[in-house]
């Protein structure tokens, strides 16, 4: 599937991506609380301009 040479790099990339998304969701939950449409709000937060 993935060449043995690149497995560590690919694994690290996807773990970093997963942890980034998870922490972003947790921080959004702390800021907004448990509301009905938290997932749709969380997914839209990435599209906000700085």
C-alpha cells in the first residue's frame, strides 16, 4: 500500500491532522458549550477570515 520508507511520515501527518481537528472541536465546545448544531458551527469556523 504505502512504501515502507514513507510510512512514518504519512502516519505522523495523519496523526497531526487528527489531533488538530480534535483539539479544535474541544476548544469550540468549551467556548460555545453543548448546543444542538455544534458540528455544523465547528465545520464553518475554518472558513472564517482572520
